[in-house]
C-alpha cells in the first residue's frame, strides 16, 4: 500500500460533517497476564479532546506532510518521515494485540480500586464511523506516569491546591502503529525495534532478500553479503534494497558498463578475474553495491554533476502536458 492508498483508506476520518467515535483502551501487563481494559472518559469534552488530538496527528503526519512516504517495511527506510507498511508474514510477540476484537460491551472498564496505572503498558485507540474504523497503538513509557515521590504535584480542587489521589498519567497524541483494513502501518520504527525485539525479524528477512539477489548471479562472493546481514545494522542496509528497483531488471553487462564508466564507482566496485561478476574486495564495497542496486547514483543532465541519493520522485511524461501548459499561459 502506498501513500495515496493509505490516505484514501483513512479519508473517512476527515470527511465534512463526519461523525467519528472514540474508544480508548488500556493494555495492562499484570502478574496474571496481559489484559485489556476500557477507559471511562465521561460524557464531557474529554472524549472529543482526545479524539481531535489523534485526528490532528494523523492528518499532519499522513495527509498534510508532503515529505512523508509510505514504503514496505521489507525496504526499511531510515527517514523519520517514512511510514512503513508492515509486509512481513508474522507480527512480533506482543504487537498482535492490535488485532484484538474491541467490543466495548464485552470489555471491563479500568477501575482504580482494582487496577493500577503502574500496570499500563500501552494504549489502543479505536476511531470509527458507521462503516469504517482504524485502531491506533501507542506504547506507554513509565516516564509518563508522574508519581508522588521526590517530586510533589499539585492539582486544582475548586479554589484550592490539592494532592492527586493517584499518579498523573501524561499523554501525547503521537502513535507507534495503526491498523486499517487489516493492514498494519509502522509510524515509529524505533518503537518496533526497541520494544518488540524486532532485530531477529529484520535479520531473517534480510537473509531472504539475499537469496533473491543470489539468483541474479551478479556477485561471485555472495557470502560477504550474507555476513553483512548477520547483524542488525547490516541487515537494515540489505533490507533497503527495493524490490521494484529498475536495476534488478538489467543485464549484468549493462551494469558493468555503467560501473566501469562511472568516475566514482569504478574505483570502489571491482570484478572477478574474467569480469563476469562483481567481487567484494572491501567491506564498504558491499554498501556501494547495495546503493547501485537501488539506482542511487545519478547524473544531472543539466550540469553533468554526479550525485548519490536514495530519494527519487519519478517523472512520467504526460501526453497532454504541452497542451495544458499552453492553456495555462
């Protein structure tokens, strides 16, 4: 799913006069296991304030941000504005709770007499219309639970200062994951890596990608690329290889000619003795090879300057483009 498709999938949230409901759930990590409890936000303005906060975040991050890209997680992109579509087969342990059936009538309400804020591990936020819904996942940091210990907190009680009975739960409207139409989107890649032991999934899928590269028969010592993908840092680089890169469709001879004529690459990428395949002669040459497969080495037709970039917006000529330009003049 690309960015326009994702925008279309959540467009119902922002339709004029749309009636959007909010359900807030707390995921508790207790001694007896993981539990989901419904939050009672009352009948006042609080539900609308929470709903509008998440809607504003989704609108700004997904729709209004022109720098945002939606890319497959299997093509891991380090840009902070990237939203990753989770296209791996299995979710990591703990994240599958985003698929839980959220029926408010069947879920107990968080009770301050029986439950404790100390057990809050994450939040699920369900935004829904009559026909559609999205589920947001937000990890809870215990740094956001303000407790009366060395620091004292006051709250307003009519016209007096008072001490809160419980800790104060600090809450922002950023999210880590979103589920829409049974698809999962990663908004915070660091949360996925830090909280869900994602390293093994990255490494395993990087090794699978190397199998596909091996079938191209472009490299004679492919074991060097396999070694690169054995740790998280190297696996991330391997995963960045785009499945739809046009370079993967080229004959090796075309790629070899390009490298030998490139003033930068010809000194950094080497071939085997009969020049039938690449041969990694240094550790960094593996990175240049990955950039080459992603078509990251470009030349300006205007200035003849060579560039290296992984951000490319393809321009497709429109048959009616000239006519439209003439009409605008």
